[in-house]
C-alpha cells in the first residue's frame, strides 16, 4: 500500500516537472495569483477509562459510564487511538499576492516577521514531495533567511 502511494506520488511529481519543463505560457491574469483551498481534516479519536477508575471519582454513587464523556470534554483523558478519516474541501478562492501575504500573516502569526521574499518562497514551496532540486533550492533560501537569527 505504501509503495503504491509512493509510486503514485512520484508519477504525479514527474507530470508536474514535465509541465514545468514545457514552460507553458502563463497569461498575465495568472501571474501573481494564488489559489487558496480551505479543507477540514477529520479524525476519529478514542479514549479509554477503566470503570474502576471512574468509580473512584465518586464512590457515593453507582458508577456511570457517562462520567467519561465529561472527562474527555474537559481534556483530562489521554488519547487511546486516532484514525484520520479524511479531508473535506469547504471552499476555494483566488487571491492576489498582497492578499495571500495578508492571509499568511493572519494564519501564521509566528512567522509574521519573516521577510516578504521568504514568505513568497515558502508559498512557492507548496509541493508535499518536491524534487530533490527544488527541495535543495528552498533549503538554501531558508538557510539564508535564518542565518545568524537563532544562534546562541
């Protein structure tokens, strides 16, 4: 299963690289425009609490399994397991470069002090599995952005 997924991703990557190599003419309408896709990721979470431990929370009453619901809601129970169910796309819209930079700063407050050029570079580094060449290119840009900023 993992091998099949890996090969499909590599095949998709090859297609994208070939499209880049073809240097398809971009109309002026497309330059400086970005597609924003909003998706909601869903997980099935499970929590397990021994009934004997629930009873200890209130020994004056018959244990009620529903007490566990309150504990989970209050985030007092560690996760037992989870399963990623998938993503549902909720919307898609096109924005200008200025709008995507504003969105970047709102959604990534921790990175609002990054340079404009680095923000744009990180947005252009969009592929989950970039080619080695593109990964190295971005890593060089990243190293330059943070050179000397986080040394002790």
